[in-house]
C-alpha cells in the first residue's frame, strides 16, 4: 500500500504562522532619512546632480546620489473619441525609435496647464479646448526626483509651434483600441504614455 502525503498544516511552517502571513514589518519603515551634508556634482538646463551624506533610521550613514529634474507633463491627445495622436522619435538613451504621447518638462514661470499646452503644440501641432487631469506620479523612486503630471486632451484645434531643436518627430493617428493593445503587447515603452493610456481606458470602462 502506497501512503499518501499528509496535507501541510499551517502550523508546520518555519515561523509557526500560516504561509499566507507576511513577515513582520520593520518598525523604522516610515522614519524619514536625514541629509547631514550635500555636494553638487553636475548641472545643466535639464538636470541637477548632487551627492548627499544621509543618516539612516538605524543611525548608520550612507552616500546617496540624487538626480533632480523639473516637474514634467504628458498629454494624451484625442483627435476624436476613438482616435489618439502619438508622436514617435529616436530616443538617445534608450537607443531606439518609440511611439509615445507628447511629454516634456515644465519651464520656469509656467503653470502645468501652460506646459501641457506648449508640449502639445510643439510635438503634436495642436492645442486642447479641454485638458482633463489624469494623475501624477514619480517617474523613478530611487535616485531620480521627477514628478510627472498626466492629462487627457480633447477638442483639439491646430496650433503648431516650432519644436525644440533636438526634436525630430513623426506623428501618426492610431485607434485608441490599438494603442491599448500596443501597451498590452509591450510595444509602448514610455511609462508616462502607458499610465495615461491605462487611465484613459479605465475612464471608458475598458
């Protein structure tokens, strides 16, 4: 007779807790870190790089490199209720051509809505009669300090502006359903575009 394995008992786990219970949380998890000194490393019109000496919650110290950018905006433009305009360009750091929505940094003295309209005009050639705020998020939580604000643009009218001298842009209209599929297939790589598309899909109940 072949014996059958006995079902595992939750008490048999090494911790004595059911396997579904998470490990105990660290009590210092919410304690802020404190910079004791900072040293500028590099600066240009787009980024500011510094090196901080940081005191950790347990009293130890570490060196932390930080890259700071201005706040940025992203605009998902709808030509009509079912059609989205995307822009494509070669991205030097990522080493490839990618489809994405118009995005860019907020200039000094601009409001976020002004920045969104400017980027929409420079990259897509339109201005929006209506901008709907979707969300804001941190584009990276580790070494980069950059907050992105995302908008949905409707009631578009032509308003072309000269793009930045480093921008060489291709424009193409896509069915929104295809853009959502491009996100699902991993063909759209830009985080701002992915998040905006998913928010737009949620608003439509998709």
